[in-house]
C-alpha cells in the first residue's frame, strides 16, 4: 500500500511540473536561427529500431536556436548537446506552433471556408425536401480542440489508469446571411445536408488550413555566436532484413554472401555511415515515446508509463525479430523474410562492441520511404554434406513423470534430411536469416541459417533424402513400482532399435539424434549421450543420444539403445 501511495505522489508531482512548464512564458522570441544537423551515422537493428547521430554547425541568437523537426525518440534515449564542452546545451524547450497553409479545397466545406464574406448559392436537403438559397457566407466553424476551451477538463484518475481528456469537437454547421420575407436573417445549415454549391467565376478555390508543427528551441551556455549541435536518439522506423545466398558449386568450399535490405521510413540519409547490428539489443522503454517529442498529452504519457511498467519483458518483445542461438541444429522457424539480389564484390568492415557486432557500410544515401540493398559479407567457408535423422521422444511422459495427451504430441519423424554443415572460419558472426542454396545457377533449397559465432558450425537444410530409408521401434522390457518421497511411480525400462538403409550410389555421412525423456542406460555403436535436468521437480532427465558414422553405398546400419523412465501412478 505504501508503494502505491509513493507512485501516486510521483505521478501528481510530474503532472504539476509539466503544467508549470507549460505555463512558463517563452524565454526567446521566434525567428531564431534554425539548426539543421544532418544524419552522420545510424545503427540499425532487426527489430525496427535505429540509433541516429546527427551533427552540424548552427548560428545562435543570444544563445538560442530553433530545432526542427523534433525526433520521435524513445523514452530516455534522446540527447542534445554541442561539440564544445565549454558551451554545453543548458536548456531544451519543445512546443507546438500552428502554421497556416494555403491549399486547394477538397470538400464543399473547404470551398465555403475559402469564400467567407462572398455571395454563394447553396442547394441542400431538409426534411426530405431539396431547397436552394442564395446568401453571404458568414462562418464555417472548423474543428475545435480541447485546448481551445478556456478551462479544459483535467484528466481523470481511475483504477484502470489515467483516462485522457475529451477529444476534439467537429465543426458541423455553416452560417449564411440570407433574405427571408424581405429582411436579412441568419441561416445555419448542417454541412452534411449541403448537396451543391454555386460560386462566382472568380471565386477563390484555395483554402487556408491550419496544422500544428512540433518545434524545439535550444539554449547554449556562454552565448557563443555559433555551436556545433549534436543529437543522439533511438527511434522506430528503421529496420534491416538479412538474407544469405549459399553456392555449393565447389565440392569443399561454399560461397556465402550475406545481404541486407535497409528499410527507412523516418530519416533523410545522405552519405551516411550505417551499422547493421547483429545481436540481442535490450531497449526496455522503446515502446514509450519521449515527452519532448510532443506526441502525447500528459495523461497519455502517464498511461504509457503505467502500461510499460505492468507489461512483462517477454510479452513486450514477443513480436520482435530476434536471433537464434541454436547453431548446431536446425530451427523450424524462419524469423525474417527472404531477399534475393546480389552484387558488391567485397565484404564490409565491422567491429564488435560488448555482445553486439556491427557490419559497417559507409556512404549510404536513402531518402525517407526508400529501400536499399547492400552486401555485407562475401566469404568462402568449408562445408560437408550430411544426412540427418532427428527423432523426437514418443512416449508421452514429461519430466515430472506425468502422462501427456497424445493428441498434443507430433508423430515421430522417420524422415532423413540432406543438410549442409557450414563452418564459420571468419571473424564475423552470422546472423539468423533466410538462406537460398544454389549449385552454380541451379536453385536447390531455401531454409534458415541460424546465428553462428566465429569458429562454430551450423546446419542448413536442403531436402528430404528419399534414397535413405529410416525405421524405428521401441519395446517395453520391464515395469516395477517405485516410491519417491511418498509419491508412487512405475519404473519402465524401454529398449529401442533404429535402422537406416541406403539406396544411394555413394557413401553418406550420417548424423542421428534421438531425444528421450528418461535416463539412458545403454547406447551401442558409440552413441554419445547428453543429459539435462531442467527443473528441481523433475524425476526424468531430458536426454539425447547422438550417432555420427559413414553409411556405405547400398548398406544398412542398426543401432540399439535402452533407457528407463518414471511414470506417475
């Protein structure tokens, strides 16, 4: 309860501070020099976020400069400063300014607004009848926003959070001065009732429209005549999508090309250095807008903070494109869409920073709304052909010994996949991305190449090997009662047999993995056993037996194993 009161007091204090800031008069007049720093570098992540650095020299007037447009930055990820530590930025004020623009009228209401004070002829409907009147346009009220009222209603606190203030009120009427019974009168017509409008030949067809522009002004300490402005911020609207092309025309070395498709919806990039980031970024407040951006009201900002605090990290990033740490098995899911165009001859330089890797591309020019394709890596890496048989556990018993619903479990697979095992011999990690495999000009397959650090190996699926036949069987050997900490179990011992038969004309390198919920007692033919206990409440470990061997052309191989599992009674 004490924590709840503290949070409430903090919110009230924040509201009061923001209200006081809005009531403060402007310290500098408009008409200040405009600071227009240019984008210098961008670090782009695969989850739709970009970290932007802008810089540029600007004139100052009494230490002030205008800054526009303000970036739509994330909470806690916007910094505005100067290149001279002797003259730092001491104050930043954001505000909204209404700008009037002349545009071509697009509706009857806008045509009427453009002809206020002019004589027009209006045809309208009332009570099902059509009428026409001639008169002088007095007024065409536009939308009225809550801020236009003298005393706007404050946001309301509720158990669910902070409810936003009332929305804008639409202008629904047109006022005309007309003659009725030989005397002037004022006629109010609903805009929706007007069917046609007749104007003089010289009537204006342009209407004045108002829009709000978010602006900012910056004060630099020491009142220098000029300053080098620097902006750093994290924003949404920049993303890169990777894709690989793998060429296995050479029998021992595969040609691997990594490309990036850069999607830009927010910035004007002109000869910018772009870093394509590989890794797992952690930006905990990326979903909350920075208050300086003026994208939401005080109530909306408080509501966003509450929602961000209540949400869990897993849910927040559930839909974000992510890496896969599985680099020695095949992932069933592709986390990015494929791109397939290829070009530049050399790989890009890059560098590692903590647990992230940055592929660096200088000289990128890309306008807002454009897309660009860039080659990041071109290498030759050693590879080998493998034939992989992945066999899931099929006994429907979990790690605690409980029986599982067989309808929820997939049927055991008896398919052998032809895969490539690629070795990353370079200094750069391979990011998770779709991979299109070719042999010269012949297309072979497309799957996902998982995240692969340097000196590691990764598997890439090609196709099902139809000339390798796989069979499996399991037989219960014994069953006896057992009690563990007062709980009754049945200890079941199972014997299993795997057989793979080759109809190929040449030798095949085999990799077989058998997953088991239970403890492996025996695995012949040099099967390697790994065991993991995932929970303290587990009575059955999660085990895997792995065999690697060469299967001769036209040959067959039989493998046996034995394990025990506890089944809750």
